C-alpha cells in the first residue's frame, strides 16, 4: 500500500493537515502534491471547516521538493522545473491564499526551500523555538519559489530578503519572529496546544468576515491607496450582509456572547 503522505482530521471546525513523509523531512513528491490538492479541495467544500491548521510529522516541517525525485545524472533529460512550479507548487500556493478561511501554520521543525515559503504564505504562522527557516534554493542553483521572492521582501524588507535568498542561512524561529517573518515563536512542547487553541478560536469567529479580511490584506500588497479604499467599501458591503454581522451587533447590544455561524 502506498504511504499516506497527507493526514487530514476535522474536529471542532478545524481541519488539521499534517505533512506526512517524516523520513525525508516531509519533502514534496508527486504523490504528496496530489494528496495535498485533494485535501485542500475537501476542506474548501466542507461547510463545517472554518480554519485550516498545517503542520509536519516527525522532526521537520517540510524540506521543500524531494530532491531524490529529480534525475540529474549525466546524460539524463534536462528537467523542466518551470512545469513543476506551474502544475504543482503555484496551484498549491494559490489555493492556500484563496482559501476563504484562516490558514494557520505550526512549524514544528526545519522549514526549507518550498517548505519555508509555504509556511510564510499561511495567514498566521507559529513556530516551535527549535524550528528554523532556510531559503535553501541558492545552495542547489535555484531561486526561491512558492511565493518566496514575493513574500520575503514584504515580510522582512529587501536587504534581509536578498541576504536570506542568496546565502541560504538558517534562521531560528526566534529570529524569524523578531524580524516579523512569522507571528510567534513558542516553546516546543506548547506548539500544538497553542496552534490548536488559535485555530479553534478562529473557527468560532465570523468566518466569512475573516475571509474578507484576508482578501483585503492580500490585495493591499499590490493596490494603490485609492484602490484599497474602494476594495474596503466593496468588501464591507459584503461583510454587512452576513448573518454574523447581525449576530455580532445584536450580541453587543444585548450584552451577551455572540454565537457566530461563519456565514
Ligand atoms: O524541482 C522542482 O520541482 C522545483 C521546485 C523546487 C522547490 C524546492 O523546494 S527546491 C529546495 C529543495 N530543498 C532543499 O534543497 C533542502 C534539502 N535539505 C537540506 O538542506 C537539509 O536536509 C535540511 C537543512 C532541511 C535539514 O538538515 P538536517 O541535517 O536536519 O537533516 P538531513 O540529515 O539533511 O535530512 C534528514 C533526512 O531527510 C535525510 O535522509 P536520510 O539520510 O536520513 O535517509 C535527507 O536526505 C532527507 N531529506 C532532507 N531534505 C530532503 C531530503 N530528501 C529529499 N529531498 C529533500 N529536500
């Protein structure tokens, strides 16, 4: 039987997705890409899921592309890495960015190559104190992909982005948090408790509203101020039509705890 490269559990509105190839630090092969696509599609279609939490099995989070899947022997056909990016990595990154719910990442160990940039593409990223981030691409002659050349300069500024990308140095979780690359660094034994607590909290909140916040902030990265004001108007119009907006206001007036349905 083939290995189950992605584990998916759904509980209390949270989909817990675990990258599960610990023997190779959860690096991506073709099967794992396919199972990841299928898991995200199930999550998107399931109205009970209101937050996604991604983590890795074993001691690593994800070491990017499985390099043992690439034939670089002398005389072997030159691989078309552009095709791999177009067919596998880019759709994955787009699906996480477009998912209409918060995507939380619990980086449990080393996150290298595409693995680092998948973690950075999530909406809220926590990391264990012993975890690390490596833009490993330059060490094998590649460029950061999975959105790295877009997200790094925006998260840490161009000077740090260029040094990270060109040196491929290991950055500790604490350094990543202090540079604003991630939300929080927590003690190793606290990581999953904290990440689940956060995911469950978010899953109890106005999901449609959170999805609109995500859309607005993502768009702000390329919009002008005027475009962003127009977008805020349009998205606030949508937010104002949700049941959760009415519930939030009613609960405030009635001095009670709101019961959000996510719509
Ligand atoms: O090809 C395309 O489609 C283009 C897209 C590319 C996207 C990318 O992600 S390119 C970048 C690929 N990733 C890397 O270059 C990282 C390679 N890995 C490392 O540099 C190191 O493993 C780490 C720094 C991540 C961790 O180091 P360490 O010392 O903690 O662990 P290790 O001993 O190197 O690795 C543990 C095992 O995982 C080891 O296997 P073994 O010896 O126990 O059987 C190692 O070979 C395996 N492993 C780690 N990373 C990968 C891997 N196997 C295959 N592919 C990997 N990426």
